[in-house]
C-alpha cells in the first residue's frame, strides 16, 4: 500500500469518527460502550472503523443473553453471558454458577461504578436464582456474585434494561415479574436502593425483549409467548412505569415479537416479528396506529440493535438454527415502508461462529435530563462533616424528616439519622411517600485540634537526637519556617531546617502554622530565635 493511500485511509477514519460522534451527539448518546459486540457463539464484531470488522478470536459463548462493555478508548474490557465473565483479550475472570463457561443465563446488564471504567455491576437473570449481582473489579481481576439475589427465583421475567437517572449519578435497573409488575432499583456506585414497584397488569411471562428509548423516557416490551408489544412511559426521577399503549400488528398472522429498538431520534420503534411471517415493522410514535413494513423474510428475524456506525443490524436464524448472517438497515431515522429497506448479508460472521438469537444487551440511555414535571428528592445532608477520629469523636448524619424509608451505605442502617465514628463517604437512599426515590451523600473528614511546640535550640551533629529545627506537635497540617541570619538575610524556607552550611549561633525565625481549632481552619504566625549548637 502506498503512503498516499495509507494517509487517505487514516483521513477517512478520522472523518468517520467525527461523523459517528456527531451522529450520536444528535440524540445525546456518544455511546462508546457498544464499539465492539461480543455475542452468540464466539462472534466478535468491531464497529469503530470504515466498515464492521470481524474477529476470528471470539471467546464468548452466549446462546441467548450476553452483555459487553467497551471503555472510552474503544477497548472491550468486559463481556459476559451471565455465568462466564471475561475481560480484555478474552481472559476468563471466573464462572459464577456453572464451571462450564459455555453455560449462560438470560438477560444481563452492565453498569459502571467509576469514571475510570474499572469497576462494574453485572446484573444477570439466572434460572432458579433471580437477579444476581456480580461485582467486577478489573484492577483486582475479580468477579464475585453476592450471596443474595435482588428478586425471587421463580417470579422474575427474563428481561432487563437500565436508564440513567435524570439528575443523580445513578441508574435505574428495570425488570418485571411474571405478574406484570415493573420493578426498578436505583443503582448508585456504592448502593442499590429498595425496589420501586409499578403495577401495570399485563402478563410478563415469555418476554422477548425490553429496551428504553435513547432519552430514557419510554420503554418497549415484547411478549414472545402472547404476541404483543407494549409501550410504557418511564419516570426517570422516581423510577415508576405507566402503560402508554399496546401496539397493533400489520397482519393478524404476525406473531412471536422479539427484538426491539428505537430509532436514534426516538420518533419511531422497530419491532422484529420473528416466527411464521417474519418481518420488521416500524411504528411511527407520533402517529399511533401508523405502521410500516420495513422488511419481510422467510427466515426467522430475532433481534435488532443499533451500532456505533448509526445503522440498525438484524439477527436472523433458520427455524431455531443460528446463522452467520447479519442484515442491516442504513437509515433508521427515516420512516418508510416498502418491505425492502434492509440489505441482506451485510455481515457474514466468521466460520465456526454464529449470532445465536440475541445481540448484546446494551443500555440505550446514559444521560441525565428529562425530569420535566418530575420532582427532585433532596435530603438534608450537608456536603462535609468533621470529627477527630483519633480522639474517638463521633458525628450525627441526619437525612431529614418526611421520608417513608431510609437506607444508609455503608452502615446498612434504616433510620433517619445515624451516629458515625469512621472517616469516609456515606450515602443515604430515601423513599418518599409519593413513590419517588432520592439520594444524598456526604463525606466525613478528619479535623483534630492542633497543638504545637517550637524548640529554642538544636544540634545538627548526626547523632539522630535533635538534629533539625522544626515545629513539633499534633494534627499540624503545615508549618513553613523562614530562617534569617544576623544580617536579616533569608537563608532557609521550608518545614525542616537541618542547619547545613550554617555556623553555630543564634538565628531569627518566623513560622506560619496551619491546622484546625474547634473544626475551624487557623493560621498561627509565630516568631523567635533558635540556637544552633555545634
């Protein structure tokens, strides 16, 4: 390849990156998390180049459910089928419930705990267990399942998604039970709140998919067993769900709806009707009842998902037999029918792999906002509290009155106020009587009363006894000495004077000492003389 063509490729890639960045910014989701997809039987597809790039070194075996996460540099750092947890380069961290890494679970959702993207929650629906919580630490290379599940083992549906809270640094984990109740949990970096239950009535056994729109204000749910798709409104402040409407079919023979995906501009919803008469239908959300036939196929269409290149990808199979074929719809914001908008075989997965039945389960909404008409819940906690833990002091943290429930982390208390004696961060999640949840956090810091003494002589003779001149005492934050000779010349500035290159004699000093008295910052200015003895 010539230098000019190589430079041209680099330029094209840079332009593509800028295009993708602008595309996702148009609906508020610069979503680096989905740069690389790990799914199916060892399928691995990268979407950060001029065209999707296939890898022959995939490692995740996920018959139905999978989730993966790329960091801000586009590196795939976490992939799971709910049982096997992999990190970079396919390194297996652990298996959770079965030693066979090919054995997976139903839906999984990955939520980051820190901005460095090294700590994560993995939420996984495991048969006979419920929603498991797996704490992943990529620095320590650990993935540990908590002993207690979030939900009852035989009452949870098989679908999970998550939405960013509208103003807190937190996500709503969203699921449902087989009786049709939506259950949401406020997930912060250090705590998981009490469940918020919304009773909507529809039967949620045999769910196909659950996803949110890109704004996080609506949910779509497909019921594979009962042949319906419903649209719900989601309250990003309170975590509550309400039924918007049930969507119609194009044809009475349309059945087994599964994959769901909102268009990037949130103006339409794509639904994969996946069985006898397979089609992708597009629902114009501004015009209830308006449906377009985007694509029809004799194959079984199973899942649809947006990639970082701004295109909608389609997963197909043959009567229950997974395939290597992936189709694509290039302009998902366009609202139109015709049945031929999908290009078949846009991607043919590597030999020996297949797409199984689902793409990775990504979170669509990673931004706050959209709290219109919703009430923020604020606690009475201050930003900082101070104790002298070295003297066994304590302080009272009070979340304020007027809440139905309280849950403190890390203490586990469920009272309005707690007494603490340890330094660190404390978080309280509160349930209001209107059904909303809120969160408050504070930091307890050390502030002990300063005490000090300034010697009047020192002997720098290397006997390790009184060899330097410094301020001594307890709880001193800083003590800066200025040392002057008999002619008033500054000969030293710092915290510890060792008398180097100075003759024996009397020297004048000033010192600024910083610390706290009664938890208030003070600067003490002292001056005097010190005798250097040799």
